[in-house]
């Protein structure tokens, strides 16, 4: 049995390596091999009581060293680093802008990540959570559904102006290659499995004003809003915000790459939407091949597709890293992983640990995913 398992493992390695080289031979774009040290969420070791939400508190990981992080990503074999311009708590990872920096930020983190990454021929991306920003929600309670760790922001003109100003200054200050936009949803969206966790649209006064602007008619009253009207309103709200984001980014830096992370590509708010057609890089956060296949006809010829190594979605969708890597490499779909450190004290162990530990011996799925990608990115056998 051990001999058979070894042969199967080597067979999969040879298959993955062949796919990697064959994609290069036909002059396809370089494989996207991306990683994110996810500082959006509270660490597993955080036992704070009465917390406002599950996002990392302002200042968490403020001592991260860009030199160490770029080297770690290089050792992983990544050619793209996704880090943060502004994380979900609403504070910036760069210095010198109008958005307040993470309290106690020791380094001009994003700017240094870009500078150091470029020295290693790596692209470096920032991040904006379009639908959720704790600081915005606290400072603008009339323009938000509170401050949950969930999409909560209606795309009002005020918010779009704020978001675009944030994007403009982050590009100008850091010279990042582009940025990820995440949680590009309306507050009523259901992001759980099968649409779970959907919430009633409140139709706040600011949303009623949005209705007038987007639908070209007076707000008819909450009781007269049908499902089809609400869907059209939500799609128009996303499009207005997207067009502003795109115009801002491409005006400041025409070659700026805008990267959308989307966990439900087949959601009615996304199907055949201009956002899906016009985005530069499109990431399927769910990780499954079926979702990517479902939207292929909706994207432009220049859109780069990316799939995701996510412990959460691997568990939800019963996926294995080896299988996801195989289909992605076969079709030159980019590979991207995000994972959060278990504590605020230090990031992940050295890459040697992930290469030396057998894949089935890791303590959690985040670590196993990194172990798989460290092997795939560095063209090593999966049983190494």
C-alpha cells in the first residue's frame, strides 16, 4: 500500500509539473502564484470579550516586518503578494495619507512591500473591502447597517467618494501594482452556503435617496419593493460603485490591475454584470471549478482567472488542494491562498517547516494549504 501511495503521489507531481511547463510552451501569461497573510480577522488566540465584531482590532500585527514577509513569500515560490491598503477595520497599512494608519504601525508597510517585492520581480497588491469598513460604520451610522463583520455599507455617493479617495491615495503613495476588491455586495446579501445569512433590506433614508438616483423614480415605499426591483436596484448600486472605482484607479495609474474576489460567482447580483465582464483579475473564492466554468462566457478575453486555497471554502465545498492545483494548472488559472496567523505575536513558520512536514501531518487546513502550494510553486513532489 505504501508503494502504491508513493507512486500515486509521484504521478500527481509529474502531472502537475507537466501542466506547469506546457502552459509556458504555448506562450500563455505567467502562472499567477499568489499569497496573502490575512490580517483582516481576529487571531484564533484572541479571547477578547464584548468585541465589536470579528475583524482584527486596529493595530493588530502592526509590527509586521516587510523584509521578512517578502522573503517568506519568495521562499514560498509566489510571484504575487496580496497585502493590504486598508483592512476591514478601516485603518491603513501605509503612512502619510488621509486614512489613519494602523495604530502603532512600525513600518510604512504597503509602500515597503511594493518596493521590496519589485526588487524580487514580484507584483504587490493592496486590498479594500468594498462592503465592510468598521471605522466608516462607526463614523457614519446613518450610512451603514451597523458594524458587523459582514457586508454592511450601502453604496451611497458619500461612501463612493470616500472609497475612491482612499484608492487614489494608496496608489499614489505606494505605487502598488493593483488592488483586490473584496465583499463587493449589498448589505442584504446571503453569503452562507445556499444563500444563508441573507438579511432584510432596511431601506434606510440614504438607500431611499439611492433609489431615486439609480432607478430614476421616487421611492415607492418599502411595501412596494418586489424581489425583481430590489435585485435591479442592488445590481445598479454595485455598477455605480464599480464604475467609480475603475475610473479612479485607471486615471491615477492606467496599468493598475483591479482584482475582484468573489465567493458566489453565480449570484444573481453578479451574473452577466459589467463588473464580471470588465474586471482585470477575477478570483473564485469558493475554489470550485464549476463556478469558474459557469462564468467563462461572461468575462473579457483579457481577464485573468484565479482560484482560491481557503480553509473555510475547502471545508464548505469538500475540496482538496491537490485537486484544485491540478485543474488550475491544466487551464492556466491562477493559484491564490489566504491564511491568518494563529496569534498576533508572529506570522507563519519558515517555509522549510511547510516543506518538511508531511501533508497529512499539519495541525490545520490553513497550514496544509500552504504546504501544498509551497510544493506546487517550487515544483517539488507533493510527498517531499
